[in-house]
C-alpha cells in the first residue's frame, strides 16, 4: 500500500489529512493534532467516520530567504 502522503490529492475523494505549521519549535515542546486542527476534505478529526486509520507524520524544514525587495521567501531545505 502506498504511503498516505503520496495519496494526497486536492478533490473531494482525497484521503483525509491534517496539518500544523510550526515555527521556532523547541526541543521537548509538543505539537498537537486534535479536533481544532484544520483538515481536508473533512474539517475536523471529529468529522471522520469511525474506522481504522494509518497515521504518517511528515516534517518539512524550510529556510528563510530575504529578497532584494525585502520580501521573505520560505523554501524547502
């Protein structure tokens, strides 16, 4: 079976996924995914039908670049 991340598509048939943006995450600090965490295509974990689910955590690291015009750009590290 393919990993959940590779199954993410942007239509109503998408597998449910939830995301948290973190910045300046410190060691020992917990990041929580709960009913308040936004999801797609369902908006909340509370809206998931009862069943068995696989969970995959993905952490993308970004570098911050300042452009000549002062704008900030985040790019995958």
